């Protein structure tokens, strides 16, 4: 069977009613698709905001590496204490 796309004019209320009539697994699939679209939109907005800001040159690579090492060491200590 070949999937064909059709377009139908539908109100938001009709769409909601239709989705409510779907099987639970199908409703979950619709929900996942909506969440994915929102997350993708949020990520796009965040990236646009990030790239619109001027670069920060005050942080050196050495400072970044020192911070990474400190966080890793702190995580290791935390894991040791909880085990």
C-alpha cells in the first residue's frame, strides 16, 4: 500500500477530538512528534541567540581545561562518597 498525502481543512477542536479517538500507542506517537517539534524549535532559537552574541575571548583554553579537571575530580570524589 502506498501512502498518499491529502489535505483537509480542520479546526483545532476537530483535530483534538480526532487525536483523542486514537489508540493509546498512536496518541503517544502524536505526542512524541509534537514534543520533537517543540524541542527542535527551542534548540533553533537557542542556537540563533548564541550565534547572535559577540564571541567571548577572555577565557583561555588552559582555563577551560582546568575547570574540566576540577569538575571531573569533584565528580569522582562525589561518587566515592556515595558508594
